């Protein structure tokens, strides 16, 4: 079985047997599609008279966005921008570049799409992993500055020597676009899963919110937290998802833009719940890098999202906006604004 086929079979089994995405199908009422794009297996489900047409349109849109935004595809707009330092870009790419810059500024640079040269240095895009020398990291750190990205009517431009990767925000943008398509087609009940990203529309076909489980970052079968979600995106970031090990030490794929090295967070995972899929995607990375104390402080001074945080000792922290929407079998600690 090939890589895509194996991954697809895994997601189908995972979704249909419960796993940590807790929903069920109603035969002849709910329609599903699967797709491999943006380097992950995706699952789409929708209910309604125009659901089949909506799903085909959604899949076409995700394929289109993947072709525009992939830093690893030679013909994409992002690749042309990386190669030339400036390039004409579509409305979607321009919108996403602006969002990346805005979220980067809001998080003090803890989400930064210009960290890509350092990701390449560590070998994460190609899986040719290596531990760079300190001098190599120091040479590239000055390139990490999202504030240098410029978007004008003529296109986009990067700072000298910069390269970008929108992989930390593109799936959130794609899921938001899918929801726009569903709404335009009159779909009132839907869910999409794009790797670690989930976005929901309305309620489950059976009634009630979609039940989205947060994966156990330590590899257990049970979900440490289950979120009842309606009309929101649920996006999780954690060091357990992609990493390599050398001499008994784990090196995770989430880099701290301040150091150019894998983030040393006291969180095992960070989940952001927000109506804005683009924000949830980028913010989940930044919140993970922040760590527990700074993430809680950031949430207290910003609006538009809630958090489920799993600390190193396994404690589940839930912000007060999710207090009634989250079940945690082993208990949880509620973070409050005051």
C-alpha cells in the first residue's frame, strides 16, 4: 500500500471508529469525501440537499490553494516569491501574507512564517534531519522578521535573503474557505479535518455540537479532553506530531523564532478554539511556543479565541469560555480572566 493510500485508510478507520474525532454518520443523509493535500490526509463531511456539490467544490478549492501556497511546489506563488524575493501574487496569497504578518506582530513574532530557512537548516521540510551548529543558526536568525514582508497592488516582496512557508496558517485559511463554500450552498451541518485542524459548521446531524477530542500527546488511546464545538475551528499544535531523535534527545518541528531551535515549552500541546480558522491555525503554534504562563497571559489580554492546554505533567487547562464545552475525564483547571 502506498503512502497516500495507507494514510487515507488510517484516517477513515480513525474517523469511523470514533478515535478522538467523535462523530457519527447517518446513511443517505451525510456525505463524505477524502483528499490528500497540503501534505496531509483530509476528511470532509456535510449534510444537505446540495452537500455533494458543495463537497466537490470544497475539494477543488483546497487543491487550488495547495497549488498556490506550497513552499515545496516549484510552480507555486510562494516558491516564486521565495526564489525571486518578489513576485505577483493572487488575492488569496496576498490576504494570507497580510494575516501572517498581523498575527506575527500580535504574538511578538512567536508565529513567524519567515522562519523557513531555519526549518530547512534542521531538515524538517525534506525529513533530512540534522542538528545544526550554533554558528549556522546565528547566521540565519537575522532573516526571521515577518515585519519585512510587503504586500502591494503589484505583488509581494520579502526582505533580503528571506524565505517563507505558510504551512502554519494555510490549512486554517483553507478550512475557513471551505466553510464559506458550504454556507453559500446552503449546507447547515458540516465538519472538515485537515490534519490537526478541525472546523465545524452548525450541529451534528444527530443534534448537539460536534465532539472533537484532543489527542493524548503521550500516545494514550483515550482523549484527555473532548470539546463540544459548533461553528468554530479547533486546531492543536504539539511537539509530539513531528520530530526526530538523536542521542536520546527529541527535536520537535516547532521552532522558537527567537532562538532558531526547537521550542522548549512546558506544554505538551496547545489547542486553540476560534470562529476564525486562520487565526486558530497560526495562534496554536505561537501559544505552544509561549508556554503555559505566557499563553494564559496572552489569552487574558486578547479576544476571539479560547484555549485547551496540556502541561508537561498532564494537567489539562481550559479557558473559562470553554468551561461548559470541554469534558476532561481526569479533571481540568479553569483559567479565568480575573
